[in-house]
């Protein structure tokens, strides 16, 4: 059987390591801003950022439907599906329903759906690990076991440039965003190990927050010589490269990979935002 990776658009971009996404297919979210529905596929990031900055309203997203996932599944192939955390979206449930539909239509087709319990850089690393295991011709059952173990140990941290967008997408209250902006607060968010995003620390000043993020990587990282660290940036390549250099100078990770944020990551991390996973 041939292998196929299907993923929703919580996965970010790096054409070099993803081999221009051969044997990979994205099933897009929709982004809803001021009544406009934007499909998260081949969109212009600068246009999306401008729309985000210009609205005063809540920014919403709509997950792919079961039918959209079903159309992406390939009959008589091994289908590995990776979705954003079930705690963050209904995308995982849509993929599970699509799996049931395919099993009814084509019982000989293999489908496994991973809840990555993550998003953005963390989800991107999970897809990269999945791609590597497939290339090594590992048996599907062993791939599932290895990826589930990898998901459980992956940690993610988000350094937002501003607070207003976190308020627009419901992560913090408008009052907290207003007060935090006045006090020059930079929040460092993280996953809680169960697929939810929570506040880890509040740091006054962007430079201090950037340096604190580097410290947290050392505090939270284990067995880093055998781990890859991913950095997703939203329109902040220079900041990502600086972070990569600082991490390289201080820690001995197996590899450091920079990802370009997709639409969904742009919505949550915002212009200038950085997400780190390992």
C-alpha cells in the first residue's frame, strides 16, 4: 500500500523539509472576519494580517467538514490524518467521521486519525516525524505507536507580539488586553499537555519576554540532543532567525527548523508572533 498524509491547516509551511508536500494534502479551515469567509489555502498572509488589524470584531474560524476530509482520503492506501487539538476545534471529530465513512465504503483502506494535542509548530513537527517514519517504511501499527508517543512528549510555547488579537479570538478578555497593553505586558502562552492553550507567564517588555522564552526552553527541555525544535513565525523571519541562533548557541538540539505560519497560525499568534515546539 502507498501512504498518504492528510492534515488540516494548523500545519505550517516549510517546502524544503516537506518536499513541496508530495504525498501530503491539506484540508483547509475557513477564517471569518467581518462576515467574510477566507479559505485557509494559498492565501496572502499580508492581506490576512491587514484584515485582522482593521477589524474590531471577534475573529472566528470554521473547521473542515467530514465530507472535506473524506474527499481527501485515498482508497486502498494507508491514510494518516493529523488534526489540530480536539480541545481547540471540531476538526478532529470531522476527520473521525470521515474515517468511518471510508471504512464503510472501502474496508480494506487504512485510516488513522491523530489528535496532535497541539497546533502550529508542534503540529508541524508531528507531521515531519510522520513523514520520516513513512519514508523509513515502518509498519503502520508501529507508526501509530511512535507518533502517539511523540505527541505526548511535545511541548509548545507562544510568544505574542500584542494582546489585542488574543482578545479578538477569545483567548483573553478585552479588559486584560487593554490593561496588559498599558503595562507593556508580553504573555508567554503554552499547551497544558492535554491540548489546551494556557497562560504560562506574563513578562514586562518584549526583549525580556524573548529572553525569558529562551530560558524556558532550557528549563522545559529534556533529552534535547535527540530532539528537533521547531520555530513558527508570523511575518517575523528576522526574529525567528535570531531565536534560532540564540538556541543554537545555548542548547544542543538535534536540529532547528523554521516554519512559515499558515492562516490559522497567523490568526492565533498574530503579526510578529513566535511559536516554539520541541
